[in-house]
């Protein structure tokens, strides 16, 4: 697809409507027309037309004060028995158990192609909790989920995704050299275990393992993420073995994981 065609799609009515719906889904309170237009970077007239259409379709509602917000239909689009929702319910007690044993937040991440999203989380109990966003995950080369996904690719596929080295650094611990990163990724591919020690944010570390579909393809990851003080040398081996056993148990026994694998075509 050419850049011109992609831009035309992005600026079309459908693209604007989807963008506006995304803005509304992230709003933490009802917004005025001018606030929606400003956040969405659209003209007030275009915003008003799109909001009216989304209201008519049941995705947006306008309250008595004239402010706009997403409907429950927009916020909870999946059926309760959708494979992703079932997997979230099935995995939460496992994530809670990991969080209780080790302290950091425990996360279930799902892969779809090159996309990653946090599907469920048991937030760690400490004074400063790292910010987590469903879709806005750290760059591939400095995140555990990214490394786990990259580890299953060929060197050529990695180069196409990452671009040319040196890679962007977030901290002094970020791996920016191609050879160093690829050696680590090859080891992650063999072991199924990835680490991130202060590479994205100083003071925040993470470890994790692949979650495999019945066919053996990576469908997601289970991670522990939190203050770096939790990731001592004494804890790391226990975390590694626990995460690997947990992922193997889910991969081999979870019916919801099998259903999600079929849904994703894996």
C-alpha cells in the first residue's frame, strides 16, 4: 500500500470515525464537543457529524449536560463467552498467585500477528505502581513481550521490524547494538524466558515467558513487572521456573487458550 493511499484511508470518514471512537473509549469522563474535537484533532463541524453518527449507532451517548461519552456497548464489545474473555477469567487466579508469591504485577499479554495487548493483570501491591496501558507497550527491543515475539523470527524479519541499529535508547541499560540484541533474542528463543532490567524505565524491571498455542506458536506471554528491587538473583531462578511451569500448564490444559488459538488462526 502506498503512503498516499494509506493517508487517504486515514483521513476518510471511516478512519476519522474509528479514531474518534478510540478517543472516546479512552476518556475518563464525559467530554464537551470542543474537548473531543481538540483531543481528536478534528474540526468542530466534522466532530459533531461523527458524534451524531456514533450516537445513532449506539456507540456514543450524550448526557443531559450535552457532554459525550462511550456507551457500554462501545466499552464492552466482546461477548462474555468470547475466547479472550474466558481466557482472562481462567488466568486471573494464576496471575494473582504469581503476584502474591513474588510481589510484582503479573500480566497476561496476547499476540495477534505483530500486535501485543495486555489482556489481564494482577497489579502488584507497592507504593508506586507502574503505569500500564492495554495497547501502548514499550518498544520491541526493550520489552519482555517484544523480545519474546522477536525471538521466534528470523534475523531478516527482525531487521525489517526493528530497522537499522543503533536502536533507540530509553535508559543507559537499553540494548542498542544489533549483535548484542540478536544474541540475547537467540537465547530467548531457546529458553523461552526473557528479561528486561531497567531497559525501559530506571527502577522498573520485568521477566516473562512465551505462552504457546497447541500448534506450538506464540499466542502471548506471562510477565512479572515491577520495581527492580524484586528481581534479585535469588528470586530470578524461582520466577523463571514458576513462569515456565505456569505457561506449560496453560498451554497444555486450558480449553479457553485452545479456543483463542482457533479464533486467532494459530
